[in-house]
C-alpha cells in the first residue's frame, strides 16, 4: 500500500465518524497536501458532499463530507 492509499484510508475513516475535512485539516492530521486528489479517488466508491465555507473575509475553502454520514 503506498502513501496515497494510506492517506485515503485515514481520510475515509475520519469522514466515517461524521466529520468533514478541509485541506488545512488534511495537512495537519494526515500530512496530505493533495486532499482534492484523495477526494477524487474516494468519489469512485463513495458519495461525497462538498460545502463551501468562508475564511472570515479572506476567501473560501471546501469542506468534504461523506453524504450518507452528513445527511443523518
């Protein structure tokens, strides 16, 4: 299993707990600098919702959730 697969598994496990994840959190928690690529990989097998959040007047960022967990 390579590094991207390990990151994908960790991100999935994190999201299965009902938590959303941002790029900043992915770097801090899992050392993942390519969250959008890992999300694209996960979207092949899971429904993922993207929500846009404000950066307190400094732009926007995406937060990703598993659809079935987020909708509960």
